């Protein structure tokens, strides 16, 4: 019997990958927050040539989406807690699995696209 949701649910290996990615993002966000306090420069990527341009671009996009570093850290921590509890990858509102594509684009997403939209429109 084939599981219908297998395509959408994350494997243990994928969750491990995401967890690693989230931890990196968190460390980066914390660093950014500190850098921002120390100096008012938008680009503070000094002394780390190993950090690939593509990777930091990916991070830039995430920070754009989430608004600011401080908020991002909170969201990343929440996502990490969900991984610990084994409830990661599900929408907090409708409990439906969040599509992998969305998870990969926004690893700390709390809601599925539908709920994200309805929470945004009900904000007014
Ligand atoms: Zn939902």
C-alpha cells in the first residue's frame, strides 16, 4: 500500500539537512544582529571568503522575507523546537504538511501558503 502523503512529507535525512541549515541561518542572523549593533554597515562580510556568494545571496533573500534579523532568530528557534518535537513541516493552523518546495524556500515557515494568505488578509 502506497502512502499518499509520502511525496509531501519530509524524510529524516531531509529534516537533518534542514536542521543544519537552520542552525547556520541562526548563527548568521545572530552575527548580523551583532554586526549591525557594532557598526552601521549593511555589508559586514569581512574575513570570511569561504562563505560562497550564492549562499549569502540565499540568506539575503530569507532576511528580506522575514523583515529583520531579530525576528528571524525567533522564527528559526521555533522551527528548531518543532524539529525536536517531531512536528516540523506542518502548518500550525490547519496541520496539513507544508509542501517541500515551500519548506526549502523558507525553512522556518510556520504556515502553509493558504493559511499564510488568510492570516495576512485578516490582519486588516
Ligand atoms: Zn495551513
